[in-house]
C-alpha cells in the first residue's frame, strides 16, 4: 500500500521541478547578453565557485557563428565571362502557371527567364575559391571577389560543465548539493522568484 505521504511528495517535487526548470531557462536567457559582452571583450570561460571558493564548474561562452555570403551576381558574371557554356536558363516559378510550353517561354515571356549556373559547376567553383574567397578570370587573371565570411557577434550562448570527481572530492554537482545540505549555500534566493511567479505555460 502506498504511504499517504508519497503522492504529496511526488506532486510537490513535480510542481517545484517545473518552476525550477523554468527559472533555469530564464536565468540562462538573462545571462546571455552579459556573457556576449564578455566574449566580445575576449573572455571565453568563467569559473563557477561556491562561497567557500571551491570551483565546481566552468561556463564556456561560445563565439559567434561565422556567416558565409556568396556574391551570386559576381559569380554569375565570372561564369559568363569564363565558362558561358556552364550557364543555363532558369524559368521563374510564376511561368509555370502559364499554359505555354516551357521551350517557348524564353521567346514569349523573356521577363520570366533568368540565368543560373549549372549546379555541379557552381559547386566545383565554390570549392575552388582561394583563401580570400576569390576566383581568377581565366583570360585576364583579374581576381573577382565571390565569397565573404562575416564574423558573427557573440550571442552569449554558453555551455556549463561541472568539475569531475577527483581523489577525495566529489563532482561539481555533488559539491553544490553538499553545500546546500550543509547550509553553506542557500538556494532559496536563487529560486524564490520562480516559486513566487508560479509556472507560466
């Protein structure tokens, strides 16, 4: 038979865990702008330490993601100048609503026809760009800028890593739990806003 306290224990832990999980998600989100500024200033990691000074983990602040931008117009112009046979005509999707046969679209509706590089050749060209994202004109040797890599700004996204257990010392998670149980660390103030706010769906 289930002890009378068990249903309440389960319900209480479930209710509190949802609020604490929400508080954790909110805390991570609120920390990101500050972490982004730190990463932009060169800080990559922060130690997580208990009031006793014991290090229990590390926050690793992620760098911004690089954005690769290919200049499609410049690439098309390069192919037209160097390998025009690799150009194919592409029909605008709006042309597909017309009853005309695709073969006649270029003649009957030139405004609906654009140019594009054959996909296999385009992939080959992009793979052959030099380290500066340039292609050389095969006749003149002139370099054409095709690709730019824009350094992404740090967003403050981070990863938390707990210390692993060492000789005579538990792992970071257990150290936090031990500090809380011994009264050396009060988590009441850390989770009170979540408990008072209630669970928001």
